């Protein structure tokens, strides 16, 4: 949940002199990191919604969290390392206050040392015969694992980890082989043209091939690790400090902030191509139709990237062996400027291609809609909103509320009789967009209350008196619907304007964040990155916090996430739930929720596909919680056989079709004729909608609703 406001205004509450941390420009990375540490500490202490005392108890929490982030599988550090590190367990608060890098450098230097050693260990493991007949087990649950006591234990841990990956690779081969065999049998049965290549490998051949695949994977993992700059690990270290304040307070390096902004605004300045990493080389992935790479007519998916010339007066940079994110930053730049790629085509020829960077929209970020033709003969509208995106820097940039408005207008032109707004998997975004979207469905009124760290409560109101859709409205949510999604679902539920359908409860994020540029308080032009900082908690207009509890659906339908530990309530450092006085509002009472709930429950109880899905979800969650796995190939195969028998029972889920028909807009049908990528995405989207049992029921619910005048 982001709030767009001028930080300068907010800081008037605090003596500005206390926030001016004056430093000379750093001469090297060490000085830069020291400056960042002190700046982060001061910013947390002065501006966080609920600042924690920087003491030994805090230090212990940071220490524990740090190692959960750096070595979660307990495969890198030895017990001797942990014994040495433990001497610093209660000193991390002092290091933060002083900008002392002692602990950070000790742990990261040791991590790189251990990675070099483990690289050699794994090479030694692969150089010897690997037996899959031994009666061994691998512990999967990190909480049950112990740090290796010595190098021999570490060797054994990696040997078992490698065996597990080989067994998984063999199982993957077996599954693909079986699938191909079934396809071939089907083709031959119906006398169709047989183009299916089926190669049956012996168990020994599979083992050799699987071992080679895992060897390459492990090698590539360590190669990528060693390319990663030590400075990058500093972000992890700082987040161990910030996330103990609360899980949504995070340090962003300059490049991390750039990535965040790209996702948040839904646009990037570049050439419109995915960059993929394969075995140490970079390749062009899918090209965005209409973007510079596509318009050049000289680049293709699969071209190997050799060099990038980011600016006309600079030399081209050799990107062979470079990490993909580093190459991406060379390719991105200012709108209207040239960038040159040197690529090797599939036929071996070398080409230099110069393009002018353009703004490329990431369409998956934006709202989209489709007309749903229900079995009852009526038409309804379905709108999917992936995020509450907003572009604060560009007044002409796209935002969620304008996109939703445009989709409603398109749907109304198709004479739909109700709208389903899908907020599933929507992690939130701009706070101001919530009020604007609410105003599309109802008249003016309060939509959220926010409280700052001083206890001051502010009620935010939608002032729109001209809603454009006043008909039936269903909002879909799941456990991954968070923040802005929860505010919108909550306020529409409180007014009685919409029926909330889906997970028993949403994620439960009830806090507001803003970005604070650290160099704002420093006497330097350098970019020190930013702190995403929790500055407020938000509350429903009823006064209840969304924090931890989330939004409880009016009509509850469990899903795959229901049985997993997903949500704010599972985070040790999440802020607490509380309540403030209710705002004044008038309930609309559009429909009879109890009657709708009863009708839906009756349908879902009889819905065999839904009941099977729940059984599958519980079974999968049980698998995820398995603590150990056998490494004996015969026993492993038996486990896989049992799982396949269970999966066979759930195969009906893949064949389910909900009976809904979808009609795209005429302009989209025309676009599909010219834009192959758009066509593929649209086809996949519609295909998934046709298999969505929850959407099927949402349409049943909206058909049951009757709007009161």
C-alpha cells in the first residue's frame, strides 16, 4: 500500500536538523555502506510508524532473520562459522548505530569462501560414481536441520542434495516419457498423422543424462553466485535490520528501486525484449509486438547477445558471461536515445542493430475485461485487476482507476447485467486509486481511515457523485489479495455495495508505506538507495484494522492457498491488529447476503469438481510439509508411484470446463490478426477462465443478485 504525498510536508512534524546526516561523499563501497547503515537507522528511528528500540533484543532478532535469509537451507556455513558469528549476536544494534561493517564483511567474506569450497566439493562429488541404491534420507524441513558440524558433514549434505536433484530429474524424464507414449498411442489409435518423437531411455541412460543435467545446473548456480557483487549482499543485510521493524519496511538499492518503479508504473524505457540467461550466455527472449526490437526486423527470439553499446560516445560492453539484470540496465535508458546490440544469429552471422529506446508498456500490469455469456442466456462483465498501479511522475501515465473506468464503459456498451471484479493475487498499490475506483461504483463517502505513529487519525473520502456502474457487483479475492485490494473489498463490503467472494480471509496487510530517498538527508549527490517505510496503519470505515485478519469473504470458497501458511498473521514481525472508532457512513444494503450465501453453499456442496479441488489442495499441502525424503531410487520410485496414483485421481481437474463462453471486443479481435504475442496471451487467458470453478460460481452469484432501487 503506497501513499503519494510530499515527504517534505510530512517532515515538518520533525525538526529537520535532526534528520540532516551530513557526510562527505564516500570514496569507496565501504564508506558508502557505512553511510547507508547510519542513514537507515536514523530514518527508521524518526519516521517509522512504530519504531523499535535499537537494543540487544533487537540485535538478536536481526541476527536470526539474517541467517534465515542468507543460508535458509543450512548448507553453506559450518558450525565453526556459526560459533564465530554468535559472538556478534548482541552487537548488531551497535554496528547499525555506528555504521560498523565488521559483522557484514565477516559473514559475506566467509560465504564467498564457503561457496568456493563447496564448488570444489560438488565437482569432486560429480567426479565419482553416484550411487542411488544406498538407504539414505534427506531432511527437507530447514527447522529440523542442523548446521554441518564439519566439512565431512557438509560434503555429505551436498552429496545427498545432489542425489535428490538427480532423482527428481529422472522422475521428470519418466513423466515426460509416459506423456509422450500416451500421446503416441492416442495418435495411432485414431489413425492420425504421427509426428511425435518418442525416445525410450534405459534406467542407466536416464541416470547418466539426469546427472549431467544436475551437474550443469549446480555449476551454473555457483558461476552466477560468484558473479554477484558483494555490494549486492549488503541489501540483504540491511533488510535483516529493516524487516524486524515490520515485513514491509525494506531497503532498496538504486537498481532495486528502478525495478520496483518499472513494475509499479507498468512501463519501461527500452527495446521491448526479454533477456534470458542460459549456461553463461545471454539470449533474446520474446519480443514485444510494436516495440523497437520487433520494429527493427533484424532481431529474433534466440539471438545470442554479445555486446551492448548503451550510449553513442561510449564503447560497446561485452556482455558474454554477464548477469541478465546487469545487461538489462545497459539496454534501458532515456526515451529517444539510441542503443546498439551486437548479436549472433542462429546461423552464426554477427549483426549490429541500433534502436531508439521507447516507452514499453507491461500490459500484464493493467486491468482487462471480457464479456461473459452465462448459461442462463444473460451477459455479464468480468474485469481482472492485477495491481493498483499508478504513475505519479507522469500526469498522462496509466493508473488503475482510469483503466477500470474504460473497461466498465466497454462492458456497458455490450449491455452486460452485472460485473465481477477479480482482485485475486492482487498485492495492492496506490492508496489514492482505491477511492477513485470506489467512486466508479457508488456515490461519495469515506473509504478508509489512516492513523500515523502519533495516533492522529485521518478519514479519506471519495468525492465522486457520478458512479458509472450501479448494477450488481461481485468482488473476487484470495489469500494473496492484499493491501489496496483489501481496502477496496472491505469498504464495498461495509457499505453493502458488493458481495465479496473467495478465500475465507485475504492476506491481512493493513499498513501504508512510502519511499524515502536516503540521499535526501545527506550532503552528497550520490544515490544511496531508498527505504520503503511503514508510516501509517489503515482501518476500515467501521474502525477495524485489516492487519493480520484481512477481509472475511461474504461467501467463502477455499482454494489451494487456504491450507498454506500465507498471510500477515504468519509473520513474526507483523504489526498487531487493533481497532479505532468508526467513521460515519450510510449502509446501502443492496442485496440479501445470507440468501446468496445459502444458495452458493448448496451449489458448491454438490459441485464435485470443487470438492475434488479441495481434496487436492489438502493433499498438496501435506506433501509440502513432508520433513524427509528417501534417496534410495527403488523407495523413491515407490513414493512417486503412490503420488502418481493420487494425482491420477485429480486428473479430472485438468479436464474441467465451467461452461462459460467469453466474447472479446471487436478491436481486440482485429489486433489478434496483427499481434501474435497478444493473440497467444489472450487465448491462454480465456483458456484459464474456462477452467476457473471460482469464476463459474461468481457468475452464479451475480445472476442471483437483485439490485434494490
